[in-house]
C-alpha cells in the first residue's frame, strides 16, 4: 500500500544551503505563511503541511496547479521583500523547486520531513514552533484569534496584502498571521496516515533515510536552478536575435540559440540543457 501511486501531490521548497536569509524576521515569516495560504486558495490547492524557516520554506500541497502555486508564491514573496527595501536578501533562497510526488510512501515521508524541519534549525519540537503546523496535529481544536468575517474588507486587505477575499471562517492571530489550523487540510492528512500508529512510524523515520532525502532534494534543487539559468540566458538571446522568447520561435531559431550558448561554454549537449531550451537531445546531437 505504501507504494501505491498518487497524483496531484507536490513538494514545494527552497534550499537553505543556497539561501541568504529571506525570512529573518517574524514579519517576513508571517508574510510567507500567509502567502502559502492565500496563493493556495487562489489556485484551488490544498495545503497539507508547511514550515517557514529563516533561510527557506517547505510545503506539501494537493491539487492540479502545483507548478503555478510555486511560481505565484515565489513572485509574491519577491515583490514583498522589494517593497520592504530588502532586495539585497533575495539571493538563492527565493528560487523554488516543485517536485511531483508519485507514491503514497513518498507523500507521507515528505509530510513528516516538512513537519520535522524546525527540529534541524531551531531545536524546537514541531508543536512548539509557531511558523509550522505542529500545533495543528498535537493540540485540541479550539477557537482562537479573530475570524476574517469579523474584519472589514479594508482591514483584511491591509493585513493580508491581497485584493482577494479570503474565507470568512479563517482566523488570524494577534500578529496578523493566518492560523494554520484553518487553512491546513487536516482531514486529508488524517485520511492519508489512517492511524496514529502510521503517523508515529513515519515520524520516527531513520536518520539515514532523512539525510538521504535532504541530499536528493538539494541535488534536485541545483539541477532545477541550473535549468532555469540556462533558460533565462536562452530567452535573453532569443529576444535579442528574434524579438521573441524561446517558446514563441521555431525549432531552427532555438537551435541557433543553443549553438551560440554551446560556443560560449554555457552548457553541454545534455538532456537537461536540451530540455531547458525546449529541444530534444537528438536535436542537440545534430549540432556541430
């Protein structure tokens, strides 16, 4: 059952090893937490788990629009930091990856990995860390904070920095953070783990397994970042030569861009390089 195939689950994250400190203050963490909830709602995506650290974030979400959720979340945070005069902190920490999760075992492991993330960075138990979801799963459901329905739309807009109206039953705490209990799909997670015993079994995953997961995430992050940089350079050349981005030019033009980049040493005849430029590996192999 653990190897059962699943669809529309995503692990969205940035890499702390490559980051500056985009979320160094509580205000920035509050904004990031609220942004996860708001962007998920806007894209019809359910949040299953989230954790915001100083240097990076993790979220496990469910829905068809995982990639779009990642891009809009990243864009929203960048705009916020620039408006706050913190553009120097953007760095690598705001490059985000979005991995499709394909098996139930991987899904449960990623939820637990995100849930436990604060242990590595703050040495706090998940239920003690405010910018995660530990309190969602380990405390009784109680009414706390102020319901958004009690606030005027103008006040909601000022607190949440969005023109979209959020669900009135959601609640916000005294510091302006949406309380995770009201936007995390707890029932969905309960149904995935089925029993407390299964949750505990994954919670105490072997340390070597967790370390291997970290290494794989970091490697995938670097691979994705390299592809984005290749595509960014390719689009710049394409716009310069043809007045259009790579996606809007024909194969012949994309091959010219690839040839130019290879001569510059900006890549190699690899599958990743081809994919970044919307080519096949066979297309590249035919270049001199």
